[in-house]
């Protein structure tokens, strides 16, 4: 569904006559938890790309879902959900480093190395190639903060720094 993709399941739901609301989150802030082990072991984050992404806080996603389920006016709507700021991977690493009070390096690796790492972690080749391919050329919906979360919740969306403050004990 990333990038506004509407597949057979989404089409079937839309054509079923049942009220629906589609939430289309892009990249999740909590993906930063995948860095935890390499940060602990080596003080480094390795990713294939250093492109901007407006990562969405999982709490904001949950709040939008609750709103769509409990308030009228959301039926038949598709909401692109992203965060309030577009940050590169290295910028997110810098925020995490500052919050933890220790140096964390960012090392850019190739796409092939990223796929191989995911395969070692038990991810299927198709999924690994999809994820790495998505990150190589993320859609505009992931890169450009749209303000949907803010409009719907009538409050600022949570930032990457907010998330880090909430979860720094996990690193």
C-alpha cells in the first residue's frame, strides 16, 4: 500500500459496500529499533541509503486509527500518514546519538549488503528486495510531510526526537 498503491484487497473492500477507511503509513519511526544491536555492539548504524523520510510515530498511527473508528466522516477515505519532518538516516542517527549521549556512527552500505543482512535475519528474498528497493526510491508520500496526522488529530504529530525520548532506554 505504500505510495498510494491500491491492490486487489483494497479494491475488494472498497467495492464491498462496507464502510472503510484506509490508513497508508509510510515509514515507521520504530524501524530505528532495528539499529539497536549494532548500536550496542559497535556504536554504528549501517543502512544502504541516506535519503530523507518523514517517519511516522506508531502512537500517531494508532490515534488516527482510533479516530477513524470512533468519529463520523472518515468512511471511504484513504489517509497517507507520515511524520512532521523529513530526516535523512544520518540525521536520525545524530538525534539518537545526542539523546543517548554517546557517539553513534552512520555507515552507508550498498543495497546488496542490506539485502544479504535481511536474509541472514530470516527475511524472505522477495521482502528484502522490496524493502531495499522502496528505500532506494521512496515515494513522495514518504519524503514530504503532508500534515495529515496534524489535521486529523488537531495537534502536532510526534517527531523522531519525541520518539527517541520515549524509547531511549531500549538502546
